[in-house]
């Protein structure tokens, strides 16, 4: 069984196979012998090698959250089949993270933008929030307008990652 | 204790401060009525109160500013008193007056005192008249050339501030004469829009300053006392992030002088109920300067509560009931060291952009000397309509070093899943040597932590192991995955029923 995740700009391939009373788990090829000691109410107690570790886990439709040793990690599920179909040339929607007012739309369809370029400026909670390009792209569609009140999850701009971008 | 004349109290606020007031009322045997906007119908404060009343507003925030509806709700639900919390209407003299005119007790100062002190130029004048040194400044005229001359006399950099302002709004920092005119116009416009009052004044900008404030209580009959200080020097964009007491920068003599000045000012204003006198301490010269009075309870009040053992909200309610204050400053025994950190739903590594969404898991730190004041519980939604503060973590320990260690433990033990928080950022901040040695001033975060990109980019293998195993285990046992957000089987396997991906291969 295999799972793929993305976190902190890195990709992870995790494969699991039953072994002995537990699992052999490989993370990008690195093997770990693991046993699930307890999993209740989102608290996962594992025996990793010979050390007991506790994790808090939770998820929503798109992401998995794991708390371990004083730090919280956010993982995105990377669906291998969807990725294969859309890896090159797919339009990427950029969404509003919270209800906000669109203060200004800085780009128009067809604009080439660099990584970090501001595309839309939002205002929420008395703060200015800039929606920026995650990588060098071309603006495929602008889906919002100045003065519009947007909801969380609403698509603001669709960008088309540039061919040779990383 | 004398029985109170209040049996029901309405809280004109939300979030953690509303919950705080509810707790104080429970201990005093007072029933509580919460107000909420439609968006907040399921919020923690609405659930915790004995009753909850929906208040209309053109937006979720507007509901908490709707004076006629809120006063109506208090009367309609049989309340004898109203507590305004902090923010929202807590320093709005029209609200205090409306509450008083409705025959209800307002848990705070009188409308008149509020009006006088919220006008910064009047407050400064009152300070000067009572031998309380003020930040060097100019508030004498509206003419641009007078401002230009005075700014030159004070010496750049200079701050333009709104006379009717607060919360850092209507402020502009100017570093040269060329910036003065456009900054004046811009500040005036913002002040007019935010406070319907475009009056501005100048203050010298003190570069190496610490923000030190004194908690005061006044009986409204000319007597006031202080409950020592809080050092709130760690700020980002004029918003406090970490507060502590005692201030590492104050000598006993300075503390006494500043405390006396705060009391002098409060008594000159015949201040009633709780308030805070804010000063800037110039670490270069050791001089202190009056900044402003906050005529309400502050966010960071727990710092004083843990230091002195005084329940400030209970004290507020008793003073509003007409009780005299049963102690003097000399009766208080401040002990040890207290630190408070504000936990926000934001991403410091991405320019502090706010993070919204459902809180899927929330575990508070516990143990000796740890207090958490939270306004959200697991399963609640951080909507983005309101301030993004999730909780305050306050620790007490025997001395400052122990308090720093305890705060690091508490922050490391706190689990928040579902939204991004500033927990890592707070721990990194507290680890900075300048802060640990008590040297951080109000510009520390801007100068030192500006480009903070997170505490380490690599995800350890065991986190991936845990993620994968959790998904595998929960698809066969949904109850295992349901955390305290109460969604059984929320860890679902998205591939089990789609795309022809076969299980067990």
C-alpha cells in the first residue's frame, strides 16, 4: 500500500507492508519498523524501532495535520493518478483563505508573472493580504473583481504554471 | 462578603474575554447573558453563558457594536449590569451612557471619564497638570507650518497620532521633513474615517523604548491604587504579543515613581473601576513618559492576576456594585514572575497571513503554573470575521528564567490542528538572547524577526509514518480517528472507492 504526501515543498512516498505484528513503513525508501500501540480519539501511539512516540492527527478533505514533539506539520495528499494527468499544463486555482474584500486586482489574463508576484490584494480583519504567485506562471483567468466580497475557498485567479518552472 | 445587587449580567463581547467574564460571574453566583451575531451562534461564549441572545448587524462585527440592540437585550433578559470586555464598545462613551441611562450598571468607568481620557490630547493635558511627564510632543494647532516647525524642534523621527485614536490606527511614523505633509493628510483622512475626528498631534518617536503599563483600580470617589506593572514590549505592528511582570527593566525606585504617577493621574480623573496607565520607558535615559490611559480591562490582565492573586474581573464587578476597594497597594504581595503569550491563528512564515478554518484538534497545556484563557474550543470555526487570537497562555514561576522554561514547555505541549498558529514563532522569539536577557524593546520583533521563515523545513520520517498509519488504521476503524472535533472517520481513505486503486497491493 502506498501513500504520497507533499509538505514544505518536498514530496514523500510512503509505502506500508505488514510485518511481524506491525508494519514495515518506507519513507522515500528509508525503512522503519513500526507498531501501532494505540489509536484513540485522534491520538496515535507508535513504537518506532524501539522508541514510543505519540502523535496527534486530524484531517480535512485536502490535508492531514500531525502534531509531534512540539511541532505541527501540515501534509497535503498527493493523489498519484490525478498528478499524472495534470502534472504539466494544468491551471491552478488560487483561493481566498478567508472571507475578505477584494481591494485590487493587479493582473489581467495573459500576464506573465514571477514567483512571489502579487496578483490580488485582499482586505480582511483590518489587514492587507496579498495573494501571490506560488511559482512563475501565466495568468489564465481572473475570477474576481475589485470591490467584491469573497468567501473562504472562493477561487480568485487561475494560473498556468510556466513550463520550465520548479 | 457583601451580597451583590446583580443577579444577571450581560456580556457585550465575544471570544476569550466573554468566557473569562462568564467564569467570574459563575464564582459570584451571577447568571450570564451572552450576545452573538448570527455567524457566532455556535461560538464558545454563546454556549458557555446561561442564556444567549442573537443580535442583528449588517456584518458579524457590527452585531457587537449595535448599541440599541445590545442595551435592549440586557433589559429584555432582566440584566442589572453590562460588562463590555475589551475592544468593541468597551471604550465607547455613548455605549456607557446608554447603559447608564437604561438604569443598568456599566462595569467600567463613567461615560464622562471615558470621554475625557480617550481624547489623547486631553489625557496628556491632565497628565501634565498632575506632574506626570508626557512623551515630548505637540498638540497645539492644526496649521501645517506649526506642525513642521514643531516636528523639527522635537527632532525626527516623529509620530503623527490621532487625538481620538486607539489601537495603533491613525498613526504615521515620519523620519524626515519631506514626509510630513503627505503623512499629515493621510493620517487625518484615516482618523476622520475611523473616529469621525480628524484631529492629530505629534509625539517624538522614542527609539529604544519599552512599553510599561500600570494596572489601576479606582473607586470613582477620588481614590485609586495600582497593582504594579506589565511590560508589553514585544509587539508587532503596535499589537502586543508577549507581556510579563515584573518588568526586567524597572528598578524598585522607578516602579515606585511610575506607580505613584499612575495613581496620581487616576485620582485626578476620579477614575472608577479598572484601567491601565501606559508609559514609555526610555531605556537610554531611564526616564518614563505617559502615553495614554486605557479606560477598560486589558487583554493582558491575567498577568497581574497571577502576580498578585487578585481577581480583576471580580474586582470590577464589586466596584460597579458600589463596594469600596478592600485593599491598598501595600497589602499586595507580588510573587515570582509571570509571562503571557498570545496565540494567534496566523502564519508568521508567510507574512503573518491569518489562517481560517475549523479547529480539528485543540489540546491545552497543563501542569503547575500554567493558565490558558481560550475563546475557541475544538470543533469551533475560526472564521476570519474577527480577531485571530485563539488563546492566551499565561505562566507563573518563581523567577524569570523558570518562567521562560515553563512557557517554552507550555507552548510545546499545546496542540492546535486545523489552522496555522504562531506557536513556533513564539518559541523562537522567547529563545532570542536579547529577550531572555531582558533587553528587547518595542522595535525588537520588526528588527530581528522580520524575515522569519519558520523553525526548520524538514519533515521527520516518523511524521510521515504516523500520517500513513493513521489513514490506514482509520479506514478500518473510524472511531480511532475521531479526535475531539467529533467527526467520526474524518480520516478517510480517498482512494478506497475510486480510480481503481487496489487495496492491499
